C-alpha cells in the first residue's frame, strides 16, 4: 500500500494504464511504459516496443507496486 504522495501517484498512474492498456506499450529496451503513439522511448531511445495488452497490464502493476528506481528527465532538472 502506498504511504507517500509519490507512491500514491505511481499507483494511480498504474491503475490508469492497466484500465486502458491499448493506449500504451512497453519499451523492450528499458521496460518503461510509453504512449501507444511513441516512436522512440524517451528514457533509453529504443524503438522496439511490446504493445500486447496483457504485457502492458503486467508491467503497470509491477511498476506501480514498487518504488521508482529509474532516472527520468524530470530528475535532471
């Protein structure tokens, strides 16, 4: 269960993604979840994605239930 606002935000985003998996895909380079229209991953610049709905849901649940470990563009400012 989320205990701080950042964890709750991750959990809420995971729920949104899991409820709408057709709007997202999973980067095969870094396992990030990106929008279905993305051509390049904003984190690792990979161009290979898995758009299978069950893969997206599984990844959203996994990412939503753990702390963030990756560095994002927002972290660099």
